[in-house]
C-alpha cells in the first residue's frame, strides 16, 4: 500500500501528483497501542483485564454489588450491564456496605442519636487538641490497664464515613472510665498524677465537669 515505487500510493501519484500520502491515523493509533503494550506495567494491566474478562465470562459468577452511582449500577452502560453481557447470571445487588452506611446516616437524623454522636465527636476533639490532656489520659491508661502504647489515644471520629467509625466508637467506649478519671483529675487533682494537678484553666474544668 505505502511503497514509494510499486505500492498503491505510488500508482495513484502517477495519475494525481497532488495526492499526498499519509499513514492511516487509525493504523498509527493501533500501532502506538501495540507498542505501548510492550511496556511491563501496561502489558501487565492489559493481561489482568483480559484475564478478568475471561473469568467473568466462564466462571460460575452469580452476583455483583456496587454503590448506586450510575457508572457502576447503570442498566445500559454501567459496570453491572457490561458484566451481564459476559455473564447474564451475575445478578446485580446494591452493595450491602453502602446500604448499611446510608442506614446509619439516616438514623443519625434522630435527635437522641445525633446528639450523642455530636457529644462524642466534640469531646474526642477536645481531648486530642491538647498535648497535656492527651498526656494525662495516657498516664491514666498506663496505670489502670495493660493496653499497649500504640492504643493509648482516642481515634478521630469522621463526619461522613460512619461505617469506618466503628474503631473510634469502640475506643471511646473502652476508654470511658479513663476519661472520667481524667476529668476528675483536671477538676479535683490526684496525688498519683501530681504533675497534672495544676495549670488547668476555667474552660478545661468546665468541659470536664460537663462530661461528668
């Protein structure tokens, strides 16, 4: 086709010298893709996609679950539709994790639950925003329990991803007796923690009393 002496382009040029030959853009793009597939990361990615496609088509896959975004759950062009083309028996169901997350978010509109969550979040931030308060909490935990040093801090409570807050809520519940003692030391002092008896301001004592 492209030979300059006997190719089709040469024969056409004999008849029409102004007919400029250019390599087909589609073929050029195809060659560029083939060439890029020799690069290990791209080649490996292509192999993974190919293997996954074959697995979906020939496996006994009977279910698939994603969030409700149209990109994933769309019945015509979503991921679930594309997988159904290869494996019609792969029934789509809304992701149970996302459903649970939405249920928790909805429950947090109930005033008592919302207020409890707000109090825990505010108190956790109050403790973590002071090296002195956090230091006192760690000293109390060291004296009263066998908890490792890596677990002697409260965990931040995220606002949006409620499902991921399980560890933070469990940690707060586990440490509640220590938090009560921390507040008592701030208000009344304690001979066991003499270095922490002084230096607390009125807001520290007010917040501690509120928690008690």
